[in-house]
C-alpha cells in the first residue's frame, strides 16, 4: 500500500547525515513555540488578574 522512506528508526534519526541539522532546527522551533506559548499565557493571566481587580 505504501512504503516508508527509511528502513529503520536509526536511519530516520540519521537521515543520510542531515539528521543533526534537521533535529537541531526542529528543537529550536519547538523551543520557540513553547516560549511564545508560555509568554502569552502569562500575559493573558496578568490581563485577567487586572480585569478581576478592576471589577
């Protein structure tokens, strides 16, 4: 029905020598997304706190 691009998990991680670059970029993107999510979550909580104090 379909075939995988890699024959083993090790090949998928290694990616013909390009894996280190792919996984570094992947980890940077995930880290940035997590940092933005946490930052905006904190901002929303501060805004909610201000709104509750004003009422």
